[in-house]
């Protein structure tokens, strides 16, 4: 078995993708300028957030997210053992490399700073979190208020009579700048609390491992389970709509088509009442992406109402069978309390017991944010960003620059002002812009490059892995551990033919596998099947009541997939690395969410 992954400088470009590096920021691609550093680092592909090729403008979001993550670790809270996470694109895929603090003396020197800075947030959590909610909703409101419209044939007379002194072209440039500024502000707010949420949990995690060396990771995770967060509200709204349809006696009018369902509902008062409830749920809960929220191509419920309507139809069917739609909150809380009591009773020292109580209390206070932010940033916030970019793309499409609005995502963030200026230039001078010919050629070239990049099979990692991976975020969120690295190097083979991953959510289930690679495959899921996917998204939760278990290629015990599965009581094994490659749809498999194993039975 190999002891290292290929160097990024050994990788070749797929035929037809030559020049792909020019589509990403010059600081985020591997280069000879930093070869010694880049070749010395261990890089892993981020399949948790970006499992597919990332188009140029979409890379904006990961650029902002990873830079801001590092900023909070390094410059705000001074996390003792961790600096930032470096980012590179290779053949259109994103690779990350955690940058740690190597000197034990420096780690020790950072502890007092972290205690002071993080301690202030921990000590004023509720007040600061209330302020955070106001800030994040304010940013979303500002994003929603952005408008991109075609430049007028003549400026309105009010521009003159009110002495505004600025034209529509300059205002369009300003609106785009505002969109970019609000997007990076959105991601600054994203990490304001997130790193602290993980830090508090990891502090509790480490203390439990110190007191109880044999305690399973899942046992600690269960102690903070039973959270009630807004991330679950979209699914709860669908359940309420299904129940309302039954209560009003209009459930027979619901099918998987939103258009047909709404047409049938408008026939009487009961149907109209249901439509009112459906429309009321849209804002904000249908600002929910079918994917991770990091791709413009992820379908949003608001724009694709057939997605939530199909889930409602499934819930109506379940209610007709007499099934409960409720999450098993009481059972999860009872198991949580049982485990806490069991381990707390083992602590003999009064001081240790008090410390255990304090650390558990803090973890429970801050941990819900680890999931709650996801709705406000990745879903609601990013749905506004993607929508506004499409609005601008539509303006430039009408002006002949693009063939369709989504072509704008093939431009780098820094190229969009040039395209707007070209449009502005032609409009202001009264001449033909260059854009229709220039971007007509260039978009065609870039689409061919993206298609070629999608034929490449990215290695899971690059470079020489460290002997032991200890950086906590890498382990907990991304699921990159010394053991998972060994699996990658060995091709996923095990002595007994089973797959190994994280014991993400307890329980054992057997059933036929359904392998899907995106949200488009959810409609194919049948009752009792076991979902096998590269990763899952929070918006897939409405199918969790129908399936037996879930298996993912990526993600650690604190990934969104793991947390959501625990809160829905669904057995899960995450971070298997090769689940979608080794398992075929229809094969009968056993998922042991207690042990973190997946076995193919036939």
C-alpha cells in the first residue's frame, strides 16, 4: 500500500480543459511560486461541501467561507492549536489543507488569549446571539432589496429634477459591488459563532475522553442531542401542511405537481385555506436548497415548488397509513439524559463532576448554533445571492452577452464588473458593446472546459499525510482521520469486505441499497431502502422517515449529515470514502450505526 498521495504537481489536465487555471483566483491554484510550501502540505478534497466541479463565480463562496474561517481561528478567537485552512483548486475541484500551530510553546501562549476572547462570547452568548440574528436577517433583507434591471432608453426625468447626479450604469456597478460586499459579510456572520460552537463541543469532548478513555465518540455526541433549531422548520412546515390537508379533507387533491395541486385547491373555501397556509410557509422556509447551498445549480424550494409538494404528498400518504410524522424527540432526549446520568455517576471527584456539568452545560448552550446557522446562511442567505446573480445574468442575456442567465456563473467574481462596464459603455456612448461577441465565444470555450473537467476523477487527497491527524475541525466536520486516510490509500478494501466509517447515528438496519448522487435521485427512493450517497443535505430530511438508514462517502461525526440523522433517529455511517463506489442499487446491505460499519449481504 502506498504511503502518500500524488503531489499536486504530478496531476495532469484533462484533454480539452487546458487553461482552466485562469478561471479561478491566482492565489487559489497550485503554482511554482509556492511549490515548496504546497508540496509539503497534506491536501484533502472537500466532498462535504463541494463534491463536484466548481464553476468560476461559485468559487467565490468557498473562497469567502474558507478565508473567513481562518480569520476567526487566527485573528479573532486565537484558537490555540489551529490557524486557518488553506484552499486550492485543482482541475476545478477544491482541496483544503489545515494549518496548525506546531510549536507547543506557542499553543500555550495562545491559550490565555483564547480564554479571554472566546470567554467573552461564552459569557454573553444569549445577548450576542440575539444580536447575531438581527444582523443576519438584516443582511438577508439587504440582499433581497438589490435590483438589477435593464438600462433604460432614457433616464427618468426625476433623475434630473431631483438632481441625483448619477446614472443607471453607475448604479448597476454599485449594486454588484454591494452584492459581493453583502455576501462576504454573510460569511463573516456565519463563522462568528460557528467556530466557538465547535470549540465548546470539542472541549467537552476532550474532557470526556480524559475522564472516560473508552467512551465512544457517539456517546459524547448523544449528550448534546435533542436540539430544536430552525434548520428543521422547513420540514416541520411540510408536515403541518400535510396534516392541514387531512384535517380540511382536501388531501386527495395533493400530488407531486405543485401546479396541478394548487389548481385543484382553488375550487372551494377549504382548498383556499390550504393554499393560504402553503403561501405563508414560503417566507422564509422555502428558501431551502436541495443541495449544500454552495452551487448555483442547487434547486431551491421557492423556485421549484414541485420539490416540497412531492414531500407533502409522501407525508399525506404516511398519514393515511396511520403513521406519525413527528421526530422521535422524546426518545432522543430520554437516551441523552440516560447516557449523561450513567457517565456522571462514574465520576468520583466532586471537582471533576462540577467541571463535567459546566462543560456539558456550555456545549448544550452553544451547540444548536452549529446547525441553526445553516438555514440562515447556506440556505436563506445564499438563495438570495444566487437569485440576484441570475437577475443580473438575465439583464446581460437580454443585452446579448449570454445565451442564458446562468452563463454569468462562468465568469470570475472580478470579471463581472468588466462585463457590466462594457454594457454600460455601449449604452452610454450609443454604440454596440463588445460583450455579445466576446462573451459568446468565451462562454462556449468555458463550458467546454467545465465539461472536460467533469471527466476527471479527483484523488481524495494530495501529498504526504501526517502520521496522526489531530486538527479537531478536520476530524469532526470533514471526517478526515488517520484511519480514513489509510482507507483512501488502500482503495477502501477491508479483510471482511465491509466498509468502515464514523458511527454517526445509532441503530442497525438492513435493506436494499439505493445509490444516488444528487437531490435529483431522491424521487427514486422507496420505503425501507437504505440511502447511499456522497453526502446528504438537510433538505433531504423529509425522506428520513421512509428509509432504513443512510451511508455517506464523506463527513465526520459532527457533519450536518451526522447531526441531522441523529436528530431524526436514523441509523447512519458517514465518511466511508467508497460507499457509492462499492455498493450498487438493489444490493442488500446492513448498516451498523453503533459500530460504524456497512456490510454488503449479497
